[in-house]
C-alpha cells in the first residue's frame, strides 16, 4: 500500500547523555545514510550536559545541511536558570537553522514574525492552542505523544487549514515528565548540583520496576520516560489518514538508520505491516513496544488492529 500523501520522516534530538564521540558519529551517519527529511539537534533534557558536545554542534549542523537535511535546533524543555534563559535567547536568534520551541518561555525571545516549530513538550491539546501558536509564527507542531487518534485528526485538520506541518511521535521511549529533581542523582545518593553525570551510564535510560518487579518507567536524569518504546510502524496508514505530515523517530542506541529505512519502506508501500514490524523488532532486540495512547488506551499497551 502506498499512502495517498507523502509522509516525511524526522529524527528527534538525542535525549540521552551520550559521549561526545558517539553523539558526533551518530549525526555523521544520519547525514550520510538516513532517509529522513528533518533532523533535530540540541539539548532538550538537561543543560548541564550541553558543554560536553557543544563544540561538535556546528560541525554536525554543517554536515547535515550539506547532505540536504533540514536541521532544526531544539530548545530545552524546562528553562529555570538565568544561564538557561540566556542560552535559549541565543539559540532562537541563531541564523541558518529553524528553531523548535520546547518551553513556552522561548517565545519571549522570538523577534516579530520569526518562524519556529513547536516541540512535543508544549501541550498542544486543541485547535485553539494551535491557532494561538500559528498567530505567533509557528510553522510546524509535533503533537504530544499521549494524544489519541481522534484528537490527532482534529488538530491535524486545523493544521492543514493554517498551512502548518503536523508531526507525531512514532518511535522511541515516550517523554512523560520533566522535573527540577534529577532522578539519576537520587539513585546515586547525590544532589542535582553534584550529580556526577550518572545518567551517562544509561545510553537508553535507566529502567524502573514496581515493587513486585514489573517494568514500568525509565529515568533519564530529570526526565521520566516510558519503559516501552512507542512503535507506530503498524499504524502508519491510519496516522496518515488523519493528515499528519511527519513521523518523528526518537534516537536510541539501536541502528536508527535501519529504523528510518524500515519506516520509509513501509510508508512507500515497499513492505507490509507484518514485515515492517518484524524488521523493527529484529533491529531493536529485546525491547517492548507500545501504541496504546493512539487508541485512547493505557500508553503501555500494544494494540494491533486491522486497517
């Protein structure tokens, strides 16, 4: 099956604390091999991580742009410190790249008429919010991943009316909350200010279990995430029917080029849902998948329905 409209692919920003060399190698390979249209770069979770790969950002952006990718700089999702406010202000004034706003405070630094994208950390739950952001200069929105299909369809329809692109979270652990407290530091018996970057041990997040030993969440510094990986590879047709224009793939240590290629092949009708699902499972290994939010169910569920 070939979808009636071309749905593009994007790679979201790296959410985990990866070593600088791994971070650089990741974006170099995306530039050379990934069949995606847009790639997001920037620190969304914790500003303390940024200095470790700050010097590599310009090189990554240049390489991605030379490869024909649209590069988007993503802002922090929770801006609290004066230093973070200054960094956010500097970012939104950067020339040569689009900006993804993940904290509403970033709007204060936008110049009149400056275009920007809206990230999934801003709660666009209805058409009125979308219209407000469009009036402010938004050209694209990535919807919060907890929205059910009916809400996605309603907001995507309004996005079409406003000539906005509309993106949905299609792969990777789902961001559930951002806190002022660092959970990784707490695990190590430390404070946030003296965290010693324990999050660098867990390149896909730290799994959390209930008291009776069931996997439930994952920790990523100050961020709480789903334990399971969102995986909409079996749902791309019904998602495309809502008018969604882009599927976002969130980076993990699995082969993200292969993940992107599988989604591209599925979107282009080169492989069916069953084969695509099997490919993603093989690439990711022993990882649980979920899509429950899309069907208005518990987010942890994996629901397979006939189209």
